């Protein structure tokens, strides 16, 4: 029968494995056994860095807004790969539609969970990125990204969302030009695009479109379609776009 050689009520420890047994301790700890039987619990490697002002983010890692931000030009500029920014429900507000709310050339960025308004472009980030759970409005351009764009609301911008990759579950409405523009090789699933002044959804083929709804778009100029497929090879199934 195995007995613990360490205090089970301490979430961090360095102890020994005896008799080939690895005793279970606090579920909040992450334990690894190194050769020789030493259990090492690392410090929080993914500790979040709080953001309280507009800035350039030059180191990979996890960042989280601690308050609303205002800017007269660019606000958050990502220059490193592997950056995650959680707006935590806060807002980033620009001035007179200049600059960009969140931008950068770093690969594999993720931006989520907040509002961005008053910029030339709300979000303009690099490839292999994730943009989710944002509300972007009163910008010249809403979201521009390559990767996964999901669960966002883009309204009352000049243009709504421009993306290449997986674009799903977005609500795009009342923009002054196109609602949703997707690049070649994209997958669009379950987006709702309504009441945009020109084309509702415009897609470069080949791409895959399933279960999207595009209605009441194209009233300026008259005749712009709810759904526009450019080129050959698009898979167009179960979409509502009269």
C-alpha cells in the first residue's frame, strides 16, 4: 500500500516518489516526474500580463486588459509571434477613425472578448490567428484576419469582416459596403449577414459555404447580390441568399 511522502494540502512542492507510487495531490497543481523520481511543479508559466495603456507587445504570451483603453492612433501593436490578448469585456476606443485598434505582423495571435470602435481598422493581425467574441463598430474597417474568425459582431463600419480561413458564427449587419468578404480556400459556416449597403457575402472560389444567411443587402447601388461567388469550384449548400 502506497503512502504519501508529501503534504497533500500544499499545491506546490518538490518531493520524492517512493515505492514506485505517485501520490495524488491538489487538483490545482501540475506535477511532472523527472528521471530519478523528483516531482517538479512549475510556476505558472502562462501568467497573464495586465494591459492598462496602449502599447507595443514584443514578447509572446498571454495579455489581459485591466481597463478600457483610448487612443489617438494605433493602440495595441503586436510584433511577436504567439500573443493572446483577452479584452476581458473592456473597450478600445479610437479617435476620428484613425489608426488601428489591434494590429501586428506576428504569427499565431489570438484576440477575443471585447469591443473596438473609432479606428480606421478595428483588428488587423497576421496569419494563423484567432479573432473571436469581439464587437466592432463605427470603424472604417472592422476585422481583417487570416485564420479563425468566429462569433464576432461587426456593425456600422464602412466594411464589416474580411477574412481567409474558417469564418463561422459571425453577425455582420448595417455596414456601409460589403458585409463579409472571404478569400480563396475559406470555410464559411453559420454566418448571418444582413442590411449591408452593397454585397452581403463575397467569396473567392474555391471555398466551402454552408448554412449562411445573407438577406436585405445590396440596396446601394441597386442590384448588388446577397451572395457573390467569384470564380469556380465553390461548394454552396443550404445557404439562404435570395
